[in-house]
């Protein structure tokens, strides 16, 4: 069985008769046809308000971690302010109110076990200071 063609066993043209032209310029054929105009449409809007709200409600782990770190730092700042006030001999009721708010914020989990352990220690210290002040 013989197979003829470009993928066959016999060559389609003898190699000695190949003629090559040497041209130093390359040009594209000129065409007078205009390219087709394509219509551009606006992106599709979400189908419902519920889908938009659901997308906004998704919180990734890094954002939750950043918020938890910020809550921990603000609680430490309030504890520092309370310490400075106690050393100066002035007991401020507004600082105690800020401590109560900080204690409530520290109860939210960050999703990171190590960070949650640190935040629980900060929360414990805040609760101790509130108990000392008689406000807890």
C-alpha cells in the first residue's frame, strides 16, 4: 500500500527543482475593504441588589485580621491611657467607658488562633482593670 501526499512516503516535488527568489522587501497586499465595525456594549449589570450586597458582605481573612489587630491596638492604647492617668493621680470616667467599649469589641474572633490568643489576653487585662474600677 502506498500513501501519496504531503505526509506520505514519497516527496511531492523533487528537491532539485525548487526555485527560490531573493527579495529584500516585504509588503502586505493592499485591500480596499474596510474592517467590519463591531458594536460595543456595556457590561452586564448584576441581576439583583441581593447579589451586590452578598459580594460586599464577603470578608476575606486578611481584612478580618487587620480589623482584629486594630481593635487590639486600640484596647492597648486605652489601657496605656488609664495607666498614665492612674500614675498622674487622676481617674477619668471617660477612660473607663472607653475600656468597656474595647472589651466588647475584643470578643469578636479574627479566625487566626495565635491572634485570638493575644486578643483574649488583652481582653482579660481590660476586664481586670474594669473590675478594679468597679465598673464591670
